[in-house]
């Protein structure tokens, strides 16, 4: 297994830290290793304790390394949170090649030109996403490489975040003994993996329901147009179960994962379990119906808040509907309540790879998919540039030979 063919993604969430190892083979992605660890030091998607977060990252990486039998040196880190903002930008450059053929260098220059924007001192650019390229006034171009033109423009979305959040995240990864290959916006990566071309064109809301936060990402006209984060998630359901059954949070979480059902009508009376209650030595018995009576109102409230936030962004009636992903959507009955509360078409997105067919892995697999798409483009252009580079180096080698001959010629007269 060549290290060049390996991409490792790191998804640092509120409940779990997940490291996913993807292998590229002839352009196809194979998930060869997955490591996960309980997340310590993260609250509502934000880092609150660096040392605990470092330990969680190390545990997830060790788990993945043992599964595959390789040592992980560098990772692509997913980033999310309410500090993320999108800003439209425009870049213009003149095509540099003599034959006026647009190459990778021109695209890189025009994207750099789009990055020249006024930013507050506390914010930093995470990435730039091209919406469309314009070649000599011709709009709607997705990939201008190889085209002939004089003037190249780009309409792009600039993704920014607060320096504090970005640097704390990178600090945790680096203290874990890993090198950061790049930072990827998780909602953008998940959208590229989950949504079809048509869904991204007509307007679709991707909803990632995690343990501590819900991220909404709106895709329209083929690109990410809006994003927002709500500081609620699966943890709120766990808290309600803990209070309702008067038990510890870790026990409530286990009960939720094993017996949780979001619709009372679908719950089974014969599914019973015993709970060790706080302040009592006697276990009390509950049924799945009792549990569903606690879960259903909270899940309804979560989807009401999602709809209100989508309306605030201007996409409550999105033509492509809603696509749900994230660890919390795996609970039975979530889809039914989502369809009732959102009053739109709703589907669940699950990565179609062996070993990670779970909505919780969507962001991690999405990062690998996003990076591999980007990496393939870079590799192909590097190969194209090689002949020109070898000519340049050859001409450099000829120069000393010429000076040497002149020196030898003059030395005959001295």
C-alpha cells in the first residue's frame, strides 16, 4: 500500500472523534480503516479542553492504525461551527501563456485574486469554492483548462472562520503528532458526497444532525450558497432521557442507542429494560413506549427549529427538499417526524462504502471524496507540466557548459 494513495480524514465531533483511512485505486475510493474514540474536551462542536481533545484524537488514530497496520503521519481535518461564514468574491487575471491556452497556473492565479478581500482581523480564509469561470465574457464554465482566451474571471465563494477556532483545532491535531495536510469545510465535503448534480442545482438543504450541533448547508446552482449552525443535537435527547428516567447521562445514551424510537406509535410495549436510577438502589423497569414519549416531543422541536432556520436563510420551501445525515438521524422514526414537521421531501444520506454505511460517517468519508477529487486534478496537471519543467532544467545544464567553453577559450590567450 503506497502512502501516496492514502487519504486520512479526521472528523472531530462532540460525541466521537473519527479517523477514516481511504485508499485511492485507479480513481476509485476504498475505505480500508476506521478508528473512533469518545470525544472529550468538545462542547457543542467547540474545543474547550485541548489536552483532552488531543487524547481523543490520538485514541482514534491508534484505533485506525491498528486496523490497517500502517502509521498515519498526516490528515485532512474537517471543520464546522457557527463561526463559519460565506462571502461572494470575484477574481480577474490575464492569461499568461503565449498561445493563450488556459492552464492550471492561470486557474490558481485567478483563485488567489478572488481571495483578495477585506476581512476583519479576527477572521481567516479557510478555502475558496469556484461557482463559475468566465472566459472573455463567456459565462457558465465549470472547468476552463485547455480553453483559449485572453481574460479569465471567477465567481467564487470564500469560506472564512475565526482565527481562534481554526488555530485551536490545528493545535490539537499537531499536538497529537500529526501533520495537517489541509482543512476542509465538512458541510461542503458532505454535500459533494451526498447530493446529486440535480439536487445541488435546484436548491437542497443538507442537514447534519450531530451530538452537540446541527449544521444546515444550502446548495443551489451547483454550489454551496449558505450555511448555518444550531447549538442543539442528539445530546439534548440524551439529557431529556436522563431527566425523565432519573438516571446518569452515560446510561441514558446507551438506552437511547439501543431502545430509542422517535415515534410513540412505532414503539413496542414488549421491549423493556431496567434502569439504575439516581438516589435509589432498586432498578426500575421501563418499556420502549415510555422512552418514545420522552423522545418524540424533543425530536419534533428539533425539526421545528431546523425549519425555522431554513426559513431564515430563505430556503424553507427548497425545491430539492431536505437531506438528513449525521449520527443522530439513525434513530428509528426520525425520517417520519422530519417529513411531518418540515412539510417537504426528506431523505436520509448514507455513505455507500463497506464498513461506513452509517450517517455518522458521512462527513469523514465526504472529506476523503472531496480531497481525492481535488488531488486527481492536481496530479493530472503535474504530469502535464513535467515535459516543460525538464526542458527548463536541460537549458540550465547547458549554460555552465557555454561559460566553461568561453573561459577555456580566453585562458589560451592569458
